[in-house]
């Protein structure tokens, strides 16, 4: 159930189209649903604006399928992150309108009426090797209602590639900048724009990158103002935060 559905229920009661007892029965299924292996937070969308997101890693195929169906029984959208190729293929085959992005390791189900796509979240990827994390960020932000564009392979090894898109960089409400190796790109972007920059270190790089730790520390020590940092390879966290910032800008402008 989302806020719009709750408002319709309350309007039906006020207009006499529904009995109070009917609404109480409907709301009695909130806020939790027990599945045995999982306790779903069915009130999440009412509080936070989006249904509970499913972290797929470590769950069996059967658990993922049951969780996904349970979420879609009360919500019009689904976001599952970090799914294996096999689990993603199963969800795509068994659930209507499900889409599996194998590169991002994400499964989505969009509302039948489509997503609002408000504002602009720009996801900037340093290299092609960073693209899986960048795509996870982009899909997450889009599922939360943001219009999303993606720039790829614009890292600091060829700075002219980034500067060619300066107008787009300045047009975004918030930017997610994904980079491995030395992790310098978020600082560069932060010095070009007056918008929030969310830096995502990736585990891309040779031995001294220490699985993304070098990029993480470099981003935490950014000399550019307005740069915040999420955990290594956490495209989901960055995309979610970017969508919240984007939504906040939209609310202030309305």
C-alpha cells in the first residue's frame, strides 16, 4: 500500500463508499508480513516513499521468489539487488513484467503506468569496468522516481571526455560519481558543479587498490566541497540517496 491508496481508502470512508470495518481489515495486514524466513515491512512505502528493497545475495531462489511475490501482492513495484544470473533469470521468468539487468545484478518490476522520472540524477562512471556499479545506482534512482542519465568512460585519464559534457553535469540536481583505481573523479566533478556529489568507490584496480580501499580513502579525503561517500561497490546506496535528494529538490520547487 502506498500513500495514494491510503488516501483513497480514507476518502471512501468519508464519502460513505466504504465501511470503517472494511478499512480496518485492510489495514490490519500492516505493517508486517511473516513469511517464515523473512519478515516484510509492508509499511515502508508509507513512511519512506518506496517499498522495501530486497538484497538478493545469500537468499535461495525459492526465498527470493516468495519474497518478490509477497511484495507485489501489496505494492506496484519491485527492486531486488545483488541477484545471481540464475536467480535473476528465474524471477524474470516467473514474475510478470520483471526485468533482469544481468550487468547490474538487479531485477525490477515497474508500475503498469510507468515511473514519474522527475528532476535529473546523473550517474558518472570513470571506466567501463565501473559500469555494473553505475548501472545499479542508475536503476535504483530510476525506481525511486528520478529521471536518470548515465555518462560512462569519462575518467581522469582523459579529462577532455568529461569536460565535453560540462553542460549536462551542471544540469543535474545530484550526481553519482563511480570510480575505482585512484578514485579521483568525484573530486574533479565536485570542482565543476554546485550540486551534491555522491562518490562510489569500486573494487576495480590492480593490487595496490586493495579491492577499492584506495579509492574509498581518496574519496573520503576529497578536497572538493559537497562530496559525500558510500561504501565500496554500493551503487544501490548511492542511487537511493541521490533519488531522495532529487525528490527533496522537486518538493521545494512545487
